[in-house]
C-alpha cells in the first residue's frame, strides 16, 4: 500500500486552486428577484450625469433592460448635454452569490444639445455598450458600478464640424430587486 505525504505548501496550493475555480465558475442568478431598478449618478466625459435603468432577468444569466440617462460633457469652450433612452440585452455571471459582473449592449436614441458657443440640437440613433459589477448588500439592495459608452450611428449636431460625439458614462447606483 502506497502512502501519500502532502506538504503544507501543496495543500495550500490545492486549496487556492479550488477557491479560484469556485470564484470563476458561473452560478445562476437568484430566481426570486428577476426585476431590479437602479437609479445612478456619476460622470460623463468629465461632467455630471444621472440616470436609471429597469432590468428584467428572463433567464438565469440573461436579461433585458431599459436605460435612461442625462449627462453634461465638458468640452473645450462649449457645453454639450446628452439625454439617452436605450434598450439593452444584459449578460451576467455570478462568481459568488453576492457578486455579479455584467456586460450590456443595445441601442436607442439620444437628444444632443449644444448650448455654447453656438447652439444646436438634434436627435440621433445610438449604439451603447458597457460593463459593470453589482454587489448585493442585503436580499433586495445592492451597489452597482458601471461604465457605459454611447456611439451615434449617423447624423451630426448642427453647428459642430468634426469632433467626437461619443459619450462615456461612469455610474454608481443603488439597485433595488423584487
């Protein structure tokens, strides 16, 4: 009969590997709270922004959301504001029960308004994509941190030649699930 002798370092290595594999393995979302509402505040291209989203998880790791937001971008000698309304698909992974990571992608419309030095206003079709994380604090309350990018599909803002109308919003929100 062969006897195996394990050193302390090999046991620690095995335990560490097991922990890493557990953290990386996706676990399904909680089925008892498929709907969440997340009001958020943050920054957009250096200016203030706020918004909210309504998310419905129709599969354990897949859901849909409606996202609305407003942000003011800091630009050289101008003030540009952007109001957006988008519909998105959301894919989540849950490495541990209290933590989730997600990616979103979708599209919608954006109302862009330039107020100085020239004024202009237009509605553009948008594509949006983002990523984030959510930490559950209680059964129904969580903190969400996300970064979302908005890209106009076509069109131009009157009075602006050239320039980049892409918005980058970084939000911190409090989500309520039910």
